[in-house]
C-alpha cells in the first residue's frame, strides 16, 4: 500500500503497476494516475497518518483496509487493497 501511495505521489505508472496483477495494470492509466496525483499529492505533502482497520477474505483475496487521516483536517480517505496470489488485485481510494 505504501509503495502504491508513493507511486501516486511520484506520478509513476511503472511504480504503481509493479506490485499489481494484470487486471489492475489494465485498469490504471496515466490519465487516472495524473488525476489522483493532482488531488492527493498536496494533501500528502502536508502530512498524513495511516490507520490500519483490519482485513477480510473476499472472493479468494485478502482485502486490507486503511484510513488515511490528513493533517489538513479535510476528509479522510479509505484505502482498500485486495491481494491475491501475491499480487495487488484491487486498489481503491474512497
């Protein structure tokens, strides 16, 4: 999760795709990453805290949940990351 957040901050599709399976790689485009970078990087730079919220099993994957609490006191972001067969099979920010 931290490496994918770092890839968003660096706006690096190659780094974002590195731990991902083929489904995630096919779904993520540079345009989507650019938008995520523009929206989140200013908030990341102000500081944030990662709060682990647990995990669950779903459709053969282990799904991890984290909350990002930003120092700007704006809305929190829920991070959901599904891992299956050692690869990131889903990565969502809400």
